[in-house]
């Protein structure tokens, strides 16, 4: 994937409407990507069951029906 992206920039040029990155921009890109990888790994290591336990009380909330006044006020322009 990285090789294809580099090829798009150096070979694609005007056909893909891209311009080459400067050295500073390349460095920013590599550093930001390197910082995102550990975060993505950590998120994938967290069990889905943990999220189910945390958010289960919120998913069982009962929504009260709107009163007649609220329904009529929503219909008015």
C-alpha cells in the first residue's frame, strides 16, 4: 500500500492531480502514521464485551412519548 501511494505521487503527477511532498511534509506524514499505529492496536485489543457492559445501561433507556402540545409545536412552521 505504501509503495502504491508513493508511486501515485511520483508517477501519477498531472494525471492524478497530485504534487510531490516536501521533505518536511514527508516527515510529518511518517511521524503521524507512526503515532496512529499503537493507538489502533490498543483499540483493537479492548474487548467488545467491555464496551457492551459500559454502554448497556444507555441502550435500555425508555423514550417517553411526546405530549400533544409538543407534537403540535413540531408540526407548526
